[in-house]
């Protein structure tokens, strides 16, 4: 028994192919055609991003109940698909039903010449299939473009993931509270410059390891860090060790006190 889904909402159109209208949604590409007969039937077949295939057929004379399961069988080029695999779809002017199949259905549909649909032993519709080879080819092209666009968007998201959407969404960070508090040491230089790409531990770089190390420095009256402790681990001992080894050497402050912050160990590009 196959899983059931609702027909996808239309989004961006593609050029027609083989007499089929090609459509794209956020996660699917489909092909549709209208048939004149007893009432007007609309057939929609779509390929989901996960590789499964959906089929929806509706007619302005039909009255299926929305969400109700029906014992539908689809005869495609002599091969039977279905058997209790359809669900009513009455959320539009033409009412019909929806089924879902594995990816082999689309290949058979591309080579198809006819589709006959039964409800039990009752003939529901008999449709002639023309141009399905061209239509399916365009659907697959649409899906390849959809996946490529999503992959490019994800790469861009990951490239910018380390940058805050709005760095001023909070009133004051914990670092700012410490840095500008009356009893805190104040850096003489930009803390982000205390650790550079050249400091990345070689083993961590080879093994593509990253992380964020939280630290706390005790600062004497000369503005020098006298101790460093890790307040939150990056999950990697060598990154934490490098943090507390480098900062006391490089960090200089105005006045004594404490200074807490974090080092983000991100692999050099």
C-alpha cells in the first residue's frame, strides 16, 4: 500500500512539453493535461524531491469525500498500480482523488499510451496518453534545476551561517557587560585579532575540526593576563589548549580585573 499526499499547489510554470503543462512547487515538479469526456477531467502527475511520484485526477461531475480512502486501481500499459491507494481530494472546484507511487511509475508513465482507472470493478475514466515522454523529460529537468537551486541556497546559507542575522538584537552581550563594567579589564586592541588563521592547530586543520572555546582571563595592574581558564570547551582539547596558550601572550589591557570572551575556531578558507 502506498502513502498518500495531497496534490501540490502550483508555483513557477515551465514551458509546455509534449502537450503537457509543466509546473514547479517548492519540492515537486509536475505535468498536467485536461481531457474532455463525461465532464472535464484533469490529470496531474508530479515527481517529489524525495523521488516518489504523485498522481491526482479530478472531474467536475465527481463527488468524492475529502480525505476518504478509495479502492482505486490504475492500469498503465497493462501494469496495475494501486489497490486501496487513493484518498479523496475535494478542496477545489473539480473533485477527485490522489495517490502516490514509487519512482518506477514515472518511467512507465513516460512510455505510456493509455491510463485506465477503476474503483473496484467500476470504470472511472479511460485516458489516452500522448507526449508523455517529452513531458516526463521536462519534469525531470525541472527537478534537477530545483535541486541545484536548493543546493546553491544551502551552500550560501552555510557560507554565511557564522554571521548573526542581527547582532544588535540583544541589548548588551555578556562580553560587553564585562568589558564595560566598572571592575573589568578593558582590551587595548581588538580581541578578534589575538588569534589568527596561522594559529590553527595543524592536527585540527587536517581533521577538519572546528569549535568555539569560551575563556576567562585574570588581568593584573600592568594590564597583562596572569591566568587563563576555559569556561566552555570547543569539544577539542587542542583548540582549547591553543586558546589559553596564545591569549595571555597577546592580550593587553587597560587596568586590572577579569575578561571573558570566546574564540571561534573556524577552518581557514
